[in-house]
C-alpha cells in the first residue's frame, strides 16, 4: 500500500470517529443534561409539587427539549410524572411516564 493510500484511509478513519462523536453528543442523552440547582431548584420543586399535589422530586433538568425546566416527580403510588416549567416556574405541561417509557431502554 502506498503512502497516499495510507493517508487517505487514516483520514477517513479520523473523519468517521469525529462524525460518530458528534452524533453521540447530539443524541439527546439525558446524561448530558444539567440538573436544576440553587434557588431555582427550590422554586421548581415547589411549583412541581403544587401541580402534582403529592410525591417527591426524583430528578430535575435545565434546558429540557420540551421546556426550560423539567421536574420528575414520583407519586405516592410509584408512578412518575414529568412537570414542564417555563423560566418563570409556571407549569406549561406534564407527562405521565408509563412503565417501559424509560429512556435507558434503548
């Protein structure tokens, strides 16, 4: 194999690796999403629990794909609901997580 062919193959391997990394980073993996912190966490928790009227906050996220804040609440019966909040901590939606909806089931 000549030097030029080796360089072309090496370049292709590097380009494929970069493209694969970019796709993985853009894949919406929840592990890349930041939790709510500080006073924003207190306000988001209060708004979500007022909305659900029961339960405990089990996960939070800033910059969710559906809203500015997302607060996951585990209800007393074990079911979960994601409460979507805007920047002013107003509820803009919610979604009940059904069994099997876990994003880690990929």
